[in-house]
C-alpha cells in the first residue's frame, strides 16, 4: 500500500472520498506524498492496527483541520475494534507521556485491566488488558492449548464469572477513564498491524549458513514509527541476508534495516547487550564525500536529505548506511516518480547511492 500512496490520493480526489481507514504508517505516507487538495474531501480518518504516533496527529490537523481523526484499538480475537479515541484537537491528542490514547470501549465490549493476581488495578496503575463482550471469539481453530491460554474465565468483583480474551497488552486508565496503551507483556511486537515474535526472526537469521549470531530489536524512527532492526554476525552481505529472509518469512517480518557485524555485543552474563547495538541512524560515514552533480543527482540529493533528515548527502553514500530503511526507500521512490524519475525497488536495493540511481534513471530514458 505504501507504494500506491500517490495513487490513493488521486482516488480520494476523483471520488470525493469522505471516510478512510488506514494503518498510521500508511496514513503518514499518504499525508507526505499526496497533495493537500487531493484530501480535502476527507471528513473522518480512522487509524488502527498499530500505535498512533503523536506527530501524525499534528501533521493531520495542520493539513486537514476540518477532518476528524479517530484512533482505534482491538485484536482479531475480539473482532478487531474494541476501543475508540476521538481526537478533536492536537492539544487533546496525547497522554502526559506523549502517547495517543486508545480511548474507551465501544458498545457491547467490556475492557478490564488486571494485575498478575487477576485483580482490577486502580487508575494510573499499569495492568494487563483483557477484553470481554459479544465480539470475543470462540478460540483458535484446532489449537486447544493456545485457546485455553488466551481465552480465560475470571471472577471479577461486582460482575462474577466472565469469559475474557487475554491480549498480552499493558495499559493504564487515565483520570477520565480513557485507556493509555503502554506496550506488550511479552516479546511480541506489532509492526504496521502485524503481530511479530522477534525470536522467530532471530531463529530464521541463524539458519543462514554464514550467520553465527543474530539479534532483532524494534527501533523508533522519527519518520516511519516502529521498525524492525536486525543485527547479524556474518561475513555475508546485507542483500544476501535480506534475500534469504524473504524466502523464509512473510514481508512484515523482514527487518527494515540489517546491520552486518563481526560480533554482537554481550554483557557480563553472556547475553546479547541490546542496548549496545549500534543505531543505524547515527552511523558515521564510511566513504569520502562526493558532491552531487547535474540536475538528476541534485534533485535526488534533495529528496534524500528531506526523507532522511540529513543535510549535505554525498552522491556516493549508501542510503541504508545513512539510516534509511525499506519504508523510507519507498518514499524516495514515490517522490522521485513525481519528478519524472522512474526507479524500481529492485534498482534501489541493488544500487542504493545517488550516483548509481542517477545512472539507472539516465539508462531508462
């Protein structure tokens, strides 16, 4: 969908679309790539499937002050949407922590925050989020053990025995009863609407014959939100590792960035020190600076600088070594297309430099 953001903007304008639903990541991309006039017909924008970043709220109201923004939450096991937060103005959009709340339960849905003993927690205290009501599923088809672990019965004060879905999400009540989602109780993460087990990706990486160690974490990108970042002890190339994962995992589980290292940092206990893993957005330049030359390189350099948030991008700098990832590359491709430059994702991955892409553009003319 990211690749079609410009086309989506055109469709909204052509058909006078008034309501739309998208992942926050996709909606952010739409706001960046579509012309504001193309989106003027929108009256209600709903975002769901992953955490809504607060900068998105401000961007939305700057571009579309008359359109209502709604943040929705809910897992598939409870018929997707369970809570809704209407965001009337940016000043009201976030909790004191800077997060966008997930709101309050919709009709026929009950939400409970329980501690480790299964007791309700007071306002402001984190608890695990459980969902009850008409939308809770019967369970997982053909998986009785998984069903028994996730769909549980609790005896709650003033309610009695009730069947609930245990989400694994941690939240707290704000003073007005609105829910503030804090994160996960386990290692499962949610990236662009997909639930992902980091350990599963790490296991896939270790299946590569030239990989001796691997770690996968979630990094917050100021432009794309949460992304998967992989760190691999290997002498293989980044493209080789990415191609290997593509053959094993669904697209949502292939990390946006892959750093190849001689070894992974470990603490005194021998465990991987995830806090010491290098930040790809702060990676120092490894090549001498070459100024862009000619209109194509200069235009590409301006696009890169804007997307990456960097000034003075070198013509021979590797996009991914500068902190770029697969989502940001799609943004560069889309903006390049608007300038009349035809670049394919394959070309971008094979030659992720301004000079290399400029040569490919010239060859395609």
